[in-house]
C-alpha cells in the first residue's frame, strides 16, 4: 500500500520536474541569441527568470530525489529482485573431451588401383 502511494507520488513528481524545467527561460531566453541575433552581453549577465521558479524547481527536484531513495528502500524491503535475476540459465552439460583427429589411410602420393 505504501509502495503504491510513493510510486504514484513519484510519477507526479516526474511530470512536475519536466514541466517546471520547461517553463523556465534559458540564460539566452531564445534561439536567436545562440546565433548572435540578440544582445551579445547576455552570456555574461545574470540568469533570467524569477527566484520563485528556481526555488520551485529545487524543491520539486529534491522531492523527486527523496522519493527515488524511498522507492529503492521500500523495494528492497518487499523483496523485489532485478530483471536479470529472473532469467533461468540452461543446465550446464558435461564437458566435451576432444578426440584425436583421424589420419587417412591413403596418402596423396600413393597410386590408386
């Protein structure tokens, strides 16, 4: 029950992290500034955007990190295993011993009858 609740919160936090990051404007605040279309001093100026959005981003990212750790902890307590542990390997057969190569009774130089 707790694992399902934390998993649901984790999925919501995933979506929120993506949305909050996409809402923020970049340092250049547009693609035209990348190619020199805007003010050239934008690279050295302070980042644009409000402090509120940056605080929300940090809060949501921190909550996402904590929910990831909590899901890992709860998953280990429930006995979840990795995907590779569920793969069954075929049984190992007895080792094959090499045999000596057979030598032909006729040689290429011998005449045929």
